[in-house]
C-alpha cells in the first residue's frame, strides 16, 4: 500500500501542461507498507540507490551517499541488538 500526502499543493492544468501554482512551499510524505522486495544498487558514481516495491508494483527509490547508507546500517545493527522486532 502506497500512502502519499501532499501539502500546500496546487497545480494548474492548461492545454495538457502541468504548472506550479503559488509559492514554492510544497512538501510531500510517501509511505510504502507491505514491501515485497528491496534492493540496493549503484547510482551514478557516488551514490547508492535503495529501491522498495510492494506486490501492487508501487515503488519508492531513495538515493543516498555512502556515509548515509553506513549510518542506516548502524541503526539496523542497533535494532538487531536491542529491539524485540528481531527476536
């Protein structure tokens, strides 16, 4: 299941073109639940792309620098040690 929240979002549709309306204060939150597959791969020559997909083929891609990936791995290792999720 993909949940998408858009805040302060308004666009104009004119002759098939979508155009931003209003100030540049838009924000979005995307959540993907019940992930069916996850993978990491190279993205360009300096980043790692994490790709998550559910059974309905909703997909989220996240590009991170290697130091951010290492921090994420550290967080996961901490969870493995302390959290009942990994029991």
